């Protein structure tokens, strides 16, 4: 997937999304959030449960911030997802909270 603006695969604005055992590979954004962009008090929950090998972000890119996920004034919860590159490099959380 490719996004001309923010969020190559998912764009959240004042929304909630729960994602389980999903693979995000090679998504791109011309702005922030290669795979996911969340703003406006949105809540994103990532859960790895029955198929943890599928719960990953890999090879996502953004011209701006957050190659995998970019959050502004939002929340990221959950556990078990793997990030390539590492979550510390793939997730940008500005004025937000993240459990990763």
C-alpha cells in the first residue's frame, strides 16, 4: 500500500482500531506513518495472539516520521508485535502514549 499523505495502510482520526495477528509489509507514506497514522485522540491496539508469527511490521517507510507508526495526541496499546527495524526506530509518538 502507498499513501500520498499520511498512513500508507491505515489512517485514524478520532477513532479506535484493534488489530490482531496482522502483517504490515512494505507500506509507504509520502508524509508520516509508513503503515499507520493516528491523530486526534485515536486509540490503536495491536494484539498478537493465535498467530504471533503474523504479528509484524516489516520494511515500512515514510518520507516523514515513523516508518511503521506515527501517533500524535493518540494512544498505542498491546504487545507481541515485532518491528523491523526495531520499534524504537519504527514508532514515533508525539504528545501520545505507547506501550511499545
